[in-house]
C-alpha cells in the first residue's frame, strides 16, 4: 500500500480487511463514501504465503470469511484482475 493510499484510508475512516494490506490496489467511491479496493489474487497469495494455506483452501477461506461478508456501507470491494 502506498503512503498516499494509506492517508486516504485514514482520512476517510475506511473499513480494512485485516492481513491484506499488500493486496490493496486503490480506492473507489460508493454513495459518497471512499471504499478500499482489493485484488483477489493478491489476497489469496497472502493467505498462501503468510498462513501456509494451499491455494484452493485460501480461495475458499477468502470467499467465505471475507469477500461474502457485508460489514456496512463501507464494505471493501474485491476485484478479480484475471491476471495469470
């Protein structure tokens, strides 16, 4: 995460997904609120690297415990960049 993104997130009291700072690729606006945007592939890679999960296990964990959870108006956005 760049210093610029970090400042924007702090200024706007954004909801952050714990453990995925390296997967933040930017921000967007939803209904006047600044929302954090994550790269799904980077989140999965983080779980594999940092938590020792297998790829499929990390993918299932991420979708069940993070992506599909609604935590209010500032719920982060997770995108698939379709990178190989």
